[in-house]
């Protein structure tokens, strides 16, 4: 199959939407849903035609793009990128379904969303640094409009904050890219992997990449765009932001940072591990004292990405597999969390934890799903998050026993804030203020159930997804081992 | 005998008239006309240079036609903006058009 | 039969799925499904136990749940499987038996509750998780099910989520256990890092060859944190008394007989790890002994019938842990078995009483013996068994523990154990004389419960009487085996009775009952005056040594305070830095903007002048 079709589907979807007059709201929604379903079907198809027994890139295609600078439009997929593609298409499709009750400028909303998704697919599939960088910008920029126009709360501030942070990060990545190009005169990732780089060069480049992509992950102390950005964005966009955009950073850092510059990565690994601990623990504490439900969830996302950082820092097969698995698991879980918060907000018109309470009486389904998501977030066995966190801890413990132990402590802090919030929102005596509220309807359940099934399914049978990621991670680690010896 | 310098002088005069009109006129249409003056002055230059310097080739003419094409597009766009501004806000004076200003 | 082991946990899981998916709306059907599937597990467990008695060999089967490879070599394998040996067989029997009885009992107890089906679904899920934990063959699987039983405990304590106290208690239970599980998780990851496997059998081989005691010491203590949390050892005990906010049958099943015993079971299962370092064993023994005494003293003054039983459970768990710590796995497990029967009996009896009186304060009861004879007399049997009166179950197991304590030269723990035996008898009979006998103090209209509730009481009462006999010399002479030879660690221990210890502990228990009778039945000594006399000690005990208050303070000041500090850093320092940069750029823009007048023609003039200047300069 042709990988560019995966990037073209959302773009063609966006073009189709342009042609539909904006007054036909339901036609727009149905078209969007069909396009999303098509994307999901195509990525699932890709999963099945993908040869899981062979390591390395598959379905590689190369279209000359700027031949005079030896830059080609190269696409390819391995286990790592395939897992991320699956994550993206799942969240994209469920995000469309979650936006079903959306009323305001629906057409433009979906167009921007589709452009964003095309960018995300592009990042995960491209095998050329420049192409990847351009897709990264395509994925980042529409979000500014999406938060600014359709957001809530202090949306202007959040949108600008988000854009400035991410563009600053991009600047660092751009510098690194130009330095690499000047050194090698190629940006083809497969070609770059065959070259050797001096240790000082690797250290500088990796630091630049760490800052550049670290902003997206986000890395403490460059994380402050996340709470505001997540909280101001409309539900489907929060889902994509926490579920997919944050993963771009981790993916690029594994693929380019660790994959190409293992010496640099090894040099900065203690720093990453320390920051990972700060991310896990510090942000978990911050999440504990938030008053706004969406801020709790947003902060928990940063905290969970700390585990990913911990997995990156340890740089062995188990920990990196765990890190990528955590990106998948957290993506699904965060999307579910934001979808639920959105549904609650839509009904109660408040996100203040103190105002809510006793909602389980009126909304038992919401309570059940929220509790399940919370349990997944605190790493309860049965959910994929547990598997990924366990792998990260096992992998990281070998390299950084003390730091890993402190990071594991975050599991406890997470339990504290998740259960506190669940209790404050759902438990307690019946609150007559919410008596008129309807529980989540059958139609609204569809996207939520899809996400829960993915989360639980891979939690109970983790092998298909984890081995897929393992297959993608292993060549990177072998390469790292090989280059480390040089 | 009319030589190259005559053409250049005419073109320069035209250009200066255009500049004067762009800088001083209040009416947006007059400003647009000034821009047209300037573009045509350049066209004259191009054609004249072509004729006197390299008569065998037609580079200057081609360039001039390009400029005419671009100028046509630009004028239609400019007029459209001015027209819609006039329709919506009754504005033709260029210093009153400050909707997008800080 | 062993190949059907996997069915034992699977049956309750199927019941859970059926209830959630199909019978949720049909309340009675849910109960029938849960009970009958649990009964199926019970029959399987019995037949496997019988087979184990005939040929006690260990069978282990597993699948590779997840395998990670690096360069075509396996670097991590997570197994799911079962290990069926006498220990697991005994534990399976206890869990399925108590679960079945509790399910039967709950049909009557939970009648009319809105969440009837939800309740039976949770219990089925719990039974599944608990059995999965019991038959686990490796630490990873143990951890998985360990967390799942914790989840079920959370769900069931908070079953009446609309009661703030219940919601608080469930959260407290989960989080307290999480602190302990943190140690457990680090411990098993450390075990894997050092020994390269999670499997019990493989680990016991490598550990016995391992020389580095420091590593074993650290890992042993870390892993032991898990059992400390689940079995509510001091200082993790705080969640168990609060867990009594859940329905009473839950207290019987989860918080007395099975889940809290999981900690004991895990120590027994991974015994080689703890037994390989003496200092770990000493820590285990003293934590157990301290918890036993600590909880027993608190139980002396409590007024809530379930809290008294909860502290009694804590105390008895401490007893079992002490037995394991001094080096006798069999006596600890034996006490676990007998305790499961009589403590479940006591809780179910208490449930029956609460069901009749609609109150939990023992001082609002009284005069129940005429109105509900079955409940009262089975309750008395349970109390006698708990106090260790000859020849009931508790006598044999408690005696066994005291004997091994003395045999392994833990004189202090022996005295402590005897003291706890006295205190146990005292607080149990204080409860009985106040709550069951005497006058009806609140004018309640109690009546005997229905047969679904009394039948489990009778079965458990019979078991409480006879269960101890399986570890007596007579039983050994008769059948050629006993509990401790069946369930041996290293070498089989043939049961013997040390008459001096037996007499001493019986005397302690008897005097406890006597004191309770004098104070609360004859009222020769006024309890109130005693409380007045030792006011400080009394308040200290009534407030449970203020541990909850200390933890609450630590949480509010410590953790929340830290959260506020970090939040401040986030909002003021980091945001200040970045927003400050933005503000700087903005304000410089405000200043520079003055150059931009916005007059288009002025721009054009500047433009043309500049071009003209450049042209002239270029031409020149």
C-alpha cells in the first residue's frame, strides 16, 4: 500500500469539506466521520499488511522533491511509527465523534482538524528530517486557530502561549537540522543513520533536539504551555493535543535523537532522567492542588509523559519499548479523560471541582468510565498503561535505580489526586442541583467505548501492540549499541 | 532622430508623475492610477531598451507583457478592495482606511 | 485435577461478566449466578485439595503473556500461569469456601439494596482476583492480581458511595495500599533486575545460591512492604478499621478472611526470599508482634462492633506475621486458616446483629440472646475460638504460634503473644457481655435472620470448632499426616502439644474472659470508673494513638503543602520567566511602534526617497 494515501486522506477530506456549504451541518459531520473512519480503516489495514517478522522500514517510497539539495519526499513505516499511526487514527476518529454536538463553525473546525491530522501522519511516516520538520509545523500551527477560535476560558492567552512555546522549540530543532545538513549534506534519516559523528557534535545536536522536541513532550521547565493549552482547547482538540501532539516530541526524540546520536543521548541521559523524575513527581503534586478539573487532567498528562522521558533516558530495549507503549497508552487514556471532562462540562457548565459532587447519582455511566480512566491513569493492571509503565520501570531500574525508584513514587501521588478528584466529582450525597442532567447517551458512548476497549484490550493482551513497538525499537537500540562501541 | 534617451526621459517623467500621485493623492483610485503610471513607465523602459540594445531578441517585450498581466490582476484586486470598502464604509480617502491599523 | 486449576478463578470471572453483561437488571438472578459459579469453584478447589492430599506434588503451568526481544534474544518475559501446591490448594479452599458462604449470606443481607447486582458483580470480580493471586506462579502475576484485589476492596468499601465516610474510607484504603505497593513494585523490579526472573521457583533456586545479603536485605524489605500494606501491619494499618464502612459481608470476606490474609500468603509463598536474611525475618516478627499488641489494646475501648472486630483482625494478622517472622511458615498459615473461619463467622454474626438492630454501637444493643439465638450462640463459638479456648480451632493455631516463638528463642515475643491472648479474650467477651447478653438498652426489635444468613453462620461455627483438629497429634496418628506436614517448608513438622504452653495460654484466655465477666456482666468493677482513673490512656486508646490524626496532618501539611509550593513555582516563577520575556518583547514593540505612523503615503515617500538615494549612491 502507498503510505502517502494516509496523509492524503485527511487533506482530501478537508478539500471535500470546503466544497460543502457550511449550513449543511449534519452532512459536514457525516463526511468528517466517514473520512475519519476511512483513515482508521486504512491504518488498521496497514497494521495487517505490515510484516511483523521483519525489522526495519517497510513500504518505503521516495519522491524527488528538492533534487538540487538531495531532499526527497521519503516515507516509510516501522513498528514504532505504525503504533503511533494507529494511535492517531483512533483518536482522530473518536475526536470527530466526540464533536458530534458541536455547533459553532463546524466546517472550519473540521477543516483545521484534518490539516492537523495530516501533519501528524506526515511526521510519523516521513523518513526525511526536513519533510518531518515541515509536517511538524503543519501539525502545530492549525492548533493555534483551533484554540483561539473554538476554545474556552482565557483562550487567546493559551493559544499564543502554546504557539510561542512550540515555535521556540522548533527554532532549536531547526538549528540542529541545519547543523546536520551542513555536516552531511543530506537529511535522509536512513542515510544519516549509516554515518558516524564525532562525540562533541553529537552532544550539541542532541541538546538542541532535546530542547526542540522536549517542548512538545513537554519537558520541565518548558511545560507551561500544556495546562493552559489543554484546558482552553475544545474537547476534540484537547484529545488530539494530549493524545497525539505531545507524542510527536517523544517520537522525534527516539527516531532522530537516540536513533542517530546515541553518544549524545548517552551523555545527556542523566539529565533527562532527572527531568523525568521532576516531571513525574513535581507535576503530580501540582495536579493535586488544581481546582479546575481540566487542569488536573492536563497536569496528569505532563506527569505521565515523565514516564516516557524516563524510558528514553534509560535507552535500552525494554525501557524504550515501554516509553513508546506509554505514549500509545497515555494517548488513549488522555483522550478518554478529556472526552469525559468535555461531556461533564457540557452538562454542568462548570469545571470547578468544588462545584461538582455526587454526580454518580445522575450520571452512573460517566462515573464508571471516569473511574476506569482514572484507574488506567494510576497504572492499574488490566489497562495498557500498567504494562507500559511496568516496562519503563523495569528498563529504567537497570540504568538509574535511584531515580527510577523516585519516579515509581509518582504512581502513589497519581493515585492520590485521581481518587480525590473522582470522589469530589462523583461520590457523596445526591446533589439536587444536577437532578435534571442526562447521563451519557448511547450515541455518545460510541467513541468512549472504542477508547475503553483499546485501553482494556491491549491491557489484557499486550503482546500484539508491544511486540510491534519492540520490533520498531530493537533496530534503534542495536544501532545505538553498535555506534556506542565505535 | 529619437534615441534611447528620449524614451528614458519620457519614462522617467511618467514615473515621477506616478510617484507624486501615489504620495500626495488622498483618493485611493488616484493612488492606484499612480501605481499604474509607474508600472507603465517601466514598461516603456523595457521596450525601449529591448529595441535599442538587443533588437534580435524580444525579452523586453515579453517582460512588459508579463508586467501588464500582473498589473491587470493587481488593479482588479485593488479596485475590488476599494469598491468593497466603499460599499461597506463609504471610504475612498486613503488616510481614513485604518480598520486594520493596530 | 491440577489441569483444571485455571478454572477456579475463571468461574467467578465468568460470573462477573454474566452479571455485568446480562443479568444486571435481574437482581435475584445475579445473586444466583454469582453464588452458583462460586460454588463450582469451591467444588473444584475441594477436589484439587483432596488430590493434593493423596499426592502432594507441585504442578506449574504458564503461558508467556508478553515477551520482549533485543537482537533476537529474549530480554523480558512476563508469565501468566498457575502454581498448584499444597499451600495454594489450602488457600483456594479457604477463599472459595468463604466467598460462597458470604455470597449466600449476602442474598439476605443486601435485600432491597439499589446496587444489588453491582454488589454481586464486585464480589465475583474479587473472588476471581483473589484466586488469581493465590494460584500465581510468579511475582509479576501476583502484583497484577494484588492490585486487582485492592481495586475490588476499593469498590466494595465505597459501595455506598453516597456516604461520604464510605467514599473517604475506600480512598484511604486504596492510597494506603498504594504506598505499600510502591515498595512491593520496586522490590519485584529489583528482584528481576538482579536475578532475571519473576518466577517463584526459579527465584528460590537463585536466591538460595546468592551470597550478597545486602541486596537480599533491601529487596526482602521492599517486597515485604507489600504484605505490610495488604495485611494492614503497623504503620499501614489505618485503612482497615475505616474499611468497615463497607457492607458487613464484605468485611467478613475481604477485610477479615481472605484479602488481608493475602499479605501473609505472599510472605509464605516467597518465604525463601525473606528467610534467606535473618534481619528481614526479625523485622517481620517484630512488626507482626507489635501490630498484634497495638491493635489489641485499641480494641479494648472501641464502641463500634465492627471496629472491635477490625482491630481484632489487625491483631490476629500481626500474630500470623509474627509466626512467619520467627521462622514457622506452617503455624502462620494454620492460624490464617482457622482465623478465616472464625473471623468470617464473627463478622457475619455481627452483620446479622446489625441487620436486626440497625445500629453498630455495642452499647445500643443488649438482650439479643433470646431474640436471635442462632446468631448469638454461633457468635459466642466464634469468640471462644478466637480467644483460644480448648478444643476450638483458635486454641490449636494460637498454641502452635506461641510454641514456635518460644522454640526459636523469642522470649519477648512469647510474653507479648500471651498478653495478646489475654487481651483478645477480654475485648471479645466485653463485646459479648455488653452487646449480646444483659438488657435491651435501646428498645430495638431484633429478630432472627433468614436461613440464607443463618446457614453460613452454622457452617462456619462447625468449622470453627473442628478446623483446629487437623493439626493435632491425634489427627496425625490417625491419618499419618497433618496440616503442618502437608504444608511444610524445608522439612515436615510433626505436630506435638507442649502442655506447659497450652496451659499458660489457656489460663491467659480464661482470665481475660473472667475479667470481662466481672466488669461487664457482674459489674463488680465499674468500667466508667476505670476509664476515669486512666483517663489519659483511655483517650489515647479511644483515639487509636492519634495515628489517623498524624497522617491527616502529614497529608494536609506535607503533601498538599508541597503541591501548593510546586504550583506556586509553576505559576509564578516559570510562567513569570516566560511571560516576562513575552512582556518584554511586547513592551519594546509598544515603544518601537511609534515609528509606524500608519500613513501609507508617508511610507511610500520614505520608500521612494530611499530608492532614489540608493540609486544615486549606486550610480556614483
